[in-house]
C-alpha cells in the first residue's frame, strides 16, 4: 500500500468498472455458500466455487484497467475495488479453514495483517489523510493469494491433479503471504513518517 491521492475522474456511480466491482461483491456470499455446502451436508460444489473465484479474478483485472482506459476512476470505485478484494480473501479464509484445507496459523497471519492495516487507516484519518491506494506490491500479493486459494481448494482430493494443485497452491500461498506482510510493513513505515512530519510541523 502507499499513501497517495488518485485523481478522481468522474462522480458517476453506474460506470462499467463500478458495476464489475459491485458484481464481485455480490459474488462473495455466493462463493462462501458454495464452498461451505459440504460442511452442512449438501453436495460438493467446489467446481462452482472455483468458477465464481475465477470470474472474480477476471473482474478484478478488468475494473481497474477499464477505469483507467475510459477515464472512469471514481470515489466509489476506489472504495469498492479494495473492499471486494478483502472480502473475497476473508470469505476464502473462512471457508477453507472451516473445511480444514488451510491451517489456522496461516489464517491468523493474514487476518493479523488486515487488522494492522485497519489500525493504520484509523491513524491516517485522524491526521486528515485519505485511505491508502493499492500499489504494485499489494496487488501482487493479492494476485498470488487469489491463485493460491483455488489451487488449494482443488487440492482437496486424492488424484494426481489434486497433488499438483497442492504443490503450486502452497507456493503461491507462501509468496502471497510474504508479499502481503511486506506491503503492510512498508505501509506502516510510510504512515509513521507522515505522523512524524505532522508532529514536527505542529
């Protein structure tokens, strides 16, 4: 994450990028319901859950790209895009941990980083700064995790494909978690510098 102001180019709500982000948000409870169906005695719907997750990844790429290309960066879009990312990560963590596909320690590590980020956002707001914008490092971490989660879901089986998915899934999970914390630590350093500069100015 980096603290910077992205120029808002439109105040419209119903833009194509915003509609894509809204669709991603609608998909969050659907994805969680699909992934947890076997836990509550329902049929296995992992294939549908994977499809929802893949469509979410495609829309995540498109909404930012189209917003920049069509000059449709908006205040609403700046809120919806990171919110959808975090809700998908949270719902996937809940689902895969409940299914015992993800270990609890990894879930705790990722949630602790999110808690740290929320604290930093609160500090920024108290000093009059806007919420952070996602930088390349943060996006790279999210993309790694979004590759890791469907692969780990696919690894829940006894086939050769499940074994292969497990290897690559854990590789992406390791890279994603490391980058996630790296981006978070850099963000804390930036916030600390801003607060220190404000204190010195006073």
